[in-house]
C-alpha cells in the first residue's frame, strides 16, 4: 500500500511521462520530413482543402495540437522559424530527443532539476564550441549565399527546382539590400501564375501587377516610359448620404452634371498636359498608376492620348513602385511636376486566361522586385511559396549578420557549420 508521499511521487512521474510522450509523438510525426529525401505530408482541412508539404512550420501551424506540452514545442519551433526562417523540424526533433533521453534518466531515479542543470551546462559548452568552430566568409560572395539558400530549399522542394529558386532568392534579397539599412522583405513581392512548368519561375526587377488596363483602346506594350504614381480620384464621386438636390428645370440639372464632369476632366487634362510636356519625342511614353478609381470617361481621354492607365492599384504596390522607378507618389494634381515621375524601360501586359498582368521592367532603381512563381497546379504553387519564404529569410539573416561594423575593414559573416 502506498503512503501519501509515495502517491505524490507516482503522480508526478505519470505527469512527466505524459508530457514526454506528447513530445515524442510530435517528434515521430516530423522526423520523416527531415532532409532532401524526407517524405511529404498531406493535410486535409475540415472544408476538404488538401495541402501537400514537408515544411515543419506549415505542418505545425495546420495541425490541431491539443496537448499543452506539444503546443508549447510547436510555438517554440514557430519562433525559431520567425527568427531564422528555417530549422523548424530540427528544433522539434532535438527537443523530442532531449526529452526521450530525460525519460531514461528519470526511470533511473535522477531528479528533474539535476537534468535541467545538465542541459544548462551543455548549452554553455555548445556555445563555446561554436565560437571556436565557426568560419569567417565574405557575405558578398554569391556562391556562399546560394549554398545557404539551397540548404533551406532542398528540404522542401525537389533538387532541380530548389537550385533554380536558390539563385532567384539570393538575387532578390541582394536587390532590396541597401546597407546599412535593414533588409525589408516586404519589398519582395511573391506573385503566383498557374502556367507552364514550375522551373519557369523567374525574378522581375520591377513590379508585376495582377491587373491591366480597363480600356481596350489603351496600348498593351510601351517602351521608354514615364510613370506617374498617384492617389487622385479620376471618377465622379457619389453624393453624400442624406443630401437632396432640387432643380427648377432640366437645364439646371444638366448644368450641375456638366460641372461635376468638368471637375474630373480638369484633373485628367492636367495629367495629359504633363504627358505632353515630358514626352516631347515619339519614342517616349506615359503610364499612370492610380490607387483610386478612373471612370470610363477619363479612361477614354487617356486612351486618346496613348496613355496606359491602371486603376485600383494596391497600396503596397504603390510604395514599391515609387522605390523601384524613382518617382514620388502625388495626392493632388497641383503637385504634378516632371520631378515626381519615375522611369521604366518597358511596360507591357500579359493575358493568361481570364487574368491580365502588367509588367513594369527596366526601372531606374530596382530597390523592389517580384518573384513570379509559375506552376502547373495549386499544390505546387503553395509548396513553392512556403519554400521561397524560408529561403529569403535565411539569406536575409546571412546578410544582416555580416553587416559592416564601423571601423571594420571588410564585411565578413561568421558561418556556423553544425556537423
């Protein structure tokens, strides 16, 4: 018969065993994912959506984990991915193996506090070892950056595609890198296009907008372009609610409508005047990218002048476009000056099925870029998107860790190779 003290010991051991079992269960799910030859997992949501992946972070996010200890390990792995962009599966496997070894020591009567002290001592020893084992490398070496990107990507996509994406990822991060400023990964747009083979994925040093012109008479391809980025309404606004207009006769109504139309036409005319001023030769063209709307009447006026007008552009694309083309976003037609215009060598539209894409390439200052993913199906595109996300973060961490220190002669990165 157990005494009360012995019962407390048995209960605590049972709780420890339950927590360790949860960790080992999570380890068993993810251990087959590790490495280039790891197997993929199929996730089926409650609505029937299917997702194929072997990315540890995606699996942990999509899995419905109920056990508190397993959920804590999943959050730890997610934090690992947030900081470094890779190593999620490895973090779960190391945690599970540590608890597996702790279970053997607990069965031999060792106190948990002693095991924790041993782990803290091992952590210090590992850090000391890594300080002696690390190797200094030049962060400007493309091959070094590509090798790190391949290490991250080959665990998520097949070898041929991983090598193709690695070069794209490195070039994309180098494009938006402007030392000593921190790297802003939001300047890298990832756009999917379900078309052809996944190896057709390419990097566009500029922008790819997921919409085109709304007027059939506008040009589809322009060279040597001036780009106006604006946030100006070029459409007749609807009346404010609870406002009633009263007219004595039909002529007064027509007069008011004409005045409203003239208000919008004057704005469009100001843009056309700027176009005529800067496009003094036939080989120069003009493009308007507006965050607000452009009504059919305004589109017709722009089309008559040979201007390509894009409306309802996304806010993040407006910011990226100004940084890429060198222009300045304007909020009023009074600010229209040649100095606010950006430049691009080629602006053209590409139609794929019912979708139209607008490419802006050859920009003056490619501080922003677009990774145009192409894949034969939705599953491939989602898998590539997860892989690219981890790859750009891994390269970003490499470049930022190797940032130039004031007073240092060279930019070096200390790479840690864990065998």
